[in-house]
């Protein structure tokens, strides 16, 4: 197509008109009008003609409705169960498990899943052939995804619906209209107002619509319903360092970070009551928007024996991250847990509350042994879950099924169930699951003791050593990890292939800089291999300290990516490995966009030793230092003091929301264009 000069001139003129702030608002308004007039492309309710359910198609069969896999997209297929065909239920009661990644069995899927363990429990309880469990859970499922599956259940001849969901409900996809709503809330009430409106006007209405759909489908289809209330790994999960607190007004940011350092020091000294007082002052400054005070407070209360208080503090820490338009791990909030409990009670549905089922008997706190990470369950956790659900399913069965029932021995919360069938995982498969959990926890910046727990569990299981050695080799090779035999050895296991393949390029770069390789080598009792996955140019011995790093603003705030790294913490930390001890040169290109009016110099440290001062600078500044390098090395950039205007940040964020963009919700202490080590 030929474009004439007049058309080019008109396009240039239109671009000029839309290029300023007012133009961006006009363009966003036009997009909102167009979006409002566009009909929904994926209605929640399934039509009788639509036989699709997830990646399957419902078809009639000799024993009733069957499900046949139809997807050709491997990326979509890996989110659902690896089942090509579900036969008709014949004389069995069909149990559909609907939910998110916890219901899928993330990190153990497809070798062990909650649905598979539930099938074993029901066979044990009621006899083989009495129940047919169908896995309709989807990793990453949102509220609308769940509603579509629930709407399709009547055509599948489902007798029992098990709803295991809630962890993704605070991870809502925002519309342009939502942006206007949240912009008004942020402008008027700050972050506290933003969080309240997100919960009350966005999350709760969509959840209420889903639960009404469950109620309607269950009533019309005569289905039994079991509602499972998810739980979070409160005791073990630590908020990532990157996300400590958002932009606070005035001097509150400096004071908050000062109090945080004092609180951590008091905990180190075992001065529990003093630490609690400091945490309370931090929470007053941040209006409950930071996970850190609650986390530290819970540690102190646990040491004092106040387990109920620790639970409340850790739940507040967990919930603090929701509603701030920041990326965070899936989690169910206290309000959503209560919504599910109330929904089950009002409709007389079966209820399995994992807050109780997964609790350790001595403390009432969730037992970390039941978790692989923040919310995904270990085989032990799946067994507890499946036993409780099976009891509810059998208890609600029609009278005709009574004669086939058997009972499992009663078990205290958090205990083992002798007499219940073991999960189907072979020791080697379960060991690989723990190694994947170590990777996942390291990716999210979890403490060394968490990595040790999972790696030690893997090595205690039969067949765990060989995959642990393969993982260490994959993380420390000097060639691209995906091209190594070690990677192929790991991906022999279906759950490792499912988890590692989508991240084969980026994962080794990121994980090689965590404590994971060192902990693996230590527990394997082998020397640390030379090299670090993809971090060094073999010809020039140049190590890029930003390789594999996630830009704090782009990753957590989901804002537009930039050509430089934005640090949301007062200290940027990195590490590198040298082939042999010697001298190294470190080049750092940085700037500080929000220097304090009375600045305090920053400092560059190598292996804990002062290397160079870092003066505040709004323009790009280069610092070059030489230092002694040892085997494992650490680099810390302690930023000069910063004062980011809360009012200016709020104005920029409101404008971003009104124009359909993601605001940068975290403070930016400093920016790095290049950070390289030459050995």
C-alpha cells in the first residue's frame, strides 16, 4: 500500500497533538470508550453447543460423558493435567477438582497431584470403582478461568465439586476502567485507599460472582460441593528483600528503614519485646502496607511462645502485599479465607479448612513440612488435604453408598495417617520435587535454611543424590545450561521438565548467584565446580553482575522495562565467582534520581570491605575500583541517602493509571546501567 505525503503529514500532526500529558489522557479515554463497546469474547457461562472444558472436549461415550484432549499448544497444555482421555464414569460418582496451581500440585505435577492422591484415598475409603476423580485444575487460573470450568460441569455429569482455590484471587487482571477507579483511590487515600478499593471494588465482586456461579451450578445439577480453604506457609516464607516498603511521605521513609535495622538487630540480640515495639512503630509509619514489620513481629512473638499472636502478625505480613499493584507470589488473604468459610456454612457445603488441617499440633501454626514453598503442598501436605476432602465427600454421599464406606483412623491436625494409602511418588520423584522446591525458593530469595531443608530431604530419599549432582552441574557450567547433559538428565523427570524448560535460559543465570549452588555442594560433600552458568565470557573473563537480574521496577511494579536496572532497596547486592584468587576490576555506571537535600555518601563494597565512595548524582557516573578476588565474592552498592517526593510519585502514579499504564509503585534508590567485573 502506497502512503502519500499528506497522510504522513496528518499522522505527524496527530502524533504531535497526542505527545504531551493531555494527549495521553485523550488517547486513553478513546481506548476506554472503544473497549467498553467491545462485547466480551469469552463469556463465563458455557453454551450447550460449546463442549470444550479447558484443553479437553466433552463427548458422549458408552459409559457416559468422556473428556478427550484437543489442544495442540504445549504451553497451554502444560498448565492442565496430562490426561489424554477421561472415560465415562459408569456407575461411579464423578468428583471434579477445580482450582489453581495448588490443586495442580505445582512442582510435583504431573507425577503426583492432589487429585491423584484424593483418588487413592477414596478408593481406600469406599472401595475401588466407587468414585472417579477428574482433575480440572489449571496452573495460573484466575477467577474467570474457574468460572468457565464451573459452568461446564453439568455437561460432564459431575456429582461432586471440590473447589480448591483462592490463592490467585488477589492477582487480578486490571481493565482500563479499573485504572480510573484505582487512580481516584490513590489520589484521595494514598496506598491505604488504593488497597481498600482494590479489595472492595475489584476482588470481592469478582469472587462473589464466581461463588454465585458455583451455587447456581450445584443447585441445578444436584451436585455435592466441598469447599477447601487454602493456607499459606506462614512460618517459613520470608518476604523478598526487594519489597520492603513503598514510597512514604516526608522523613517517614528514612525513619522506617532506621527502625527496621534496629528491629532486626534487637531480634539478633533476642530482645523480643523491644523488637515488637519497633515493629509496631514501623507499621504506624507504613499504614500496614509493608510485610516486614509483621514478619519480624511474628518471629519475636513465636520466641515468646505467643503462637496465636505470631499467626496474626504473619497473616498481616502476608496480606500487606496485596492490592498495591505489585507482583507477588500467590496467596489467600484472611478476608478471602473467611469468605470461603462463610460461603460453605451458608450453603451447607462440606468444608476443609487447611488452616486447621495443616497446623502443627503443638503450635497451631502451619507446619512447613506440608509445603514446598509459599502455598504449594508437599506429598505430606497433599495426603492431609486428600484425607480431609475424602471424608467430606464420603460423608455427603447418597444413602445408597453407605454400605461401601470404610473409615480411616482419626488423626490430630498436622499428624501422619497410618492406615491411609501412601502417595504414588517414587522416592526419586519426590526427591526431585524437593530439588525443584529448592530452586523455586532460591529464585524468590528465601533464606539458606529453607534451601537446606529441601536439599537435605532430597538426599535422604532414595535416588536423590544423582539428580542433586545434575542440578549442581547445571547451575555451575560455563556454557549455556540448556545445552548440557545435566539439563537433559534433570528433564528426564516429567515434573522437572515441566518446571525447568520454560526457564531454561534465565533460571541458571539467576540461580547461580544465589546460595543454592554452594548449599548443594556442601550437602553433597563435593568441591564447588568451577564456572558459573552463563556469567562469564570465557575469552575476556568479564562477568556481568546484572545478567539474569530482575529489574525491581519492571518486575515487581509490572511497569515498562528500561535499559537500566532500578534498585528498590537501599542496598544493591550481587555476587560472582573467580576461577582463582587474584585481583579484579569492577566498573560501575550508576545514578541516583532522588538525592536527599542533605546527602549522605553511599559506598561500594567488595567482600564486605570499603572500595569507593558513591556521591549522589542525577547523571550517569562511572566508578572503577580494583580489589582482591577470592573464590566466592560479594558486591554491595550502598546507595547515597535518597528523598523521593511522595506527592510527585503519587501524581505520576495516578497519571499512569488514568492512561492505562502500570505505575512504578516502589521507591527507586538508585539506577545501574552497567556493573561488570574483569578478572
